[in-house]
C-alpha cells in the first residue's frame, strides 16, 4: 500500500499545474498558460522586427528565432528555452519575453528543439548545445556586449546541462560572451521523474537518470568565468520543485564553490505565472536582467 501511495505522491509532486491556487482545476491552469503565452508571443512577433525559423540543425525542431533585428549589432542577447517536460509547448509560443526586452534594447533569441518521444532527452540536450553554438557564433560576429540564457522548467534543465559542458565553453567561439543565466522553476535531478507518467513520452531509461541530471554534473569550470546564476522557483511550485532549486543552488555554491549566485522562492507565484510575467513591461525577470546588464556591461 505504501508503495502505491508513494507513486501517487510522486505523480502529484511532478505535476506543477496541481499546485497553483489561481484556478479551480489543473487543466484550467494549463489552458490559461498556453493562452497567455500564445497571445503574448503573437503580439511580440507582430510588433518586433525579427528573423524566424533559422535552422541550426537538420531536423524540423532545430530552429531558432531572433527578435529585435533592428537593434544595434552590439546589443545584449537573452536566449530563451521553453519548458513542457521536453514533450510539449514550442518555440512559436515562447517569444513572449521579447516585447519588454526590446524596449530595453535587448535582443531575444528563442530556441526550439525536437520533442519527446520523437527525440530522446540525450538528443535534446545535444540539440541545445548545437543551438547555443549557433548563438555564440552569431554574437561573436555581431560583437554583442553579452549573452544571457533563461530556461523555464525543462528549459532550465537544458540550460543547466549546457552550463556544465566544459568542453563546449572551451572550444566554442563567442562563449566568453556568456554573462549569466536564469534558471526558473527547473528540474535538476531526474531520478524520481523516471517513475512518473512524465516518462511515458520521455522514455528515459533508469540508468540515464543520473548522467542527464544537472545535479550530478561538475560546474567548477564556471568559477573563472564570473557567470552570474539566478535560481528561481515559485511559492506555489510543488515542495519537490522548490527542493530541487534549493539543492541545485547548494551543490553549486558549496561543492563547486560558485560565486555570484542567487536563490529566490518568489512569493505568490506558481510554476506558470513565474514566467508568464515575462511578457509584462514591468517584471522581475526583465528587471534582474537589465540590472545585471547595467552593472556589468555598460
């Protein structure tokens, strides 16, 4: 009986929509999120000069969008990677951070990737690195003052995996332009997730849970790069999601001796409005980014 209860608890812990207090049902939370980001992304696309569907790889999902192509070449860049447990959402409805950033003279690059089960999680991690290589080379060519990454939920996992790739940063032109990263309501330890319905589509074998978990990676190579890391979660994320953010922060801070790190559990926010707010002119993510740019790049 306890095994069954444990399984039920895990299912709930890894279902972020069940923890929001904004709507009566989990389904309404998800429907509102998709509606919000779709509308805001369409508005950004319609109002900001852009170049869309730039291929960085050979499969259909390996495309990225650049919004703010009218801004000066040396403009800072925010690279955004969407969530959806590596199986939902899309690049097309993840352009919503671009409007407030464009007003602050920041370009937005939105990375797409193939989704599970069409691609394996290992392949998606590899695609993210390929997209990042494209971005860094683009930034080098343009002379951008600096690059920031932001990832939400599964997107935070993908950003964290990228940051752990020491060889990538050593061998990629433009990688020295990386200034910071925002990891929002991320998942960094996949061992429990393997035993939930999330894995029906991800199909992650048990033996791959640790190799693909940022929690067990080495980040010491970032020490000398002076990267700023912002690890964020919502008050109304599940206890497990908040715990994962805290533990990932502690690993980086204590084991890898990372400096310039920030951890915050955002009051009153859940797993979804913590990034939905990115579409608002006045939002904490944009404000953190603009503050970092003014402090370090100007």
